[in-house]
C-alpha cells in the first residue's frame, strides 16, 4: 500500500494552505467551538448552574 512520506505530507499541507488559507482560521475556530460544546454535552453540565437548583425546587 502507498503510505505518504514526510515530503508528500508537506506538499499537501502547502497546497491546502494556498487554497484555504483565508478561511482556515474561521474553520478551525468553528471546529474548536464544536468540540467544546460536544464535551459539555458529554459531561451533562449546563452553562448556568443555578438553573438546576431552580428545577429541583419546583
């Protein structure tokens, strides 16, 4: 099977940067926010800890 070496990976990375360089920061930011939201969902924590107290008092 074909496994890319370091030079092939660098060439592909350069092409990706040339093609998507202007949009790459916004894509990475969105990816980071998505991962953060996913982790919050997996923990089951809410953004407002007081809302859980209000729910239990009713």
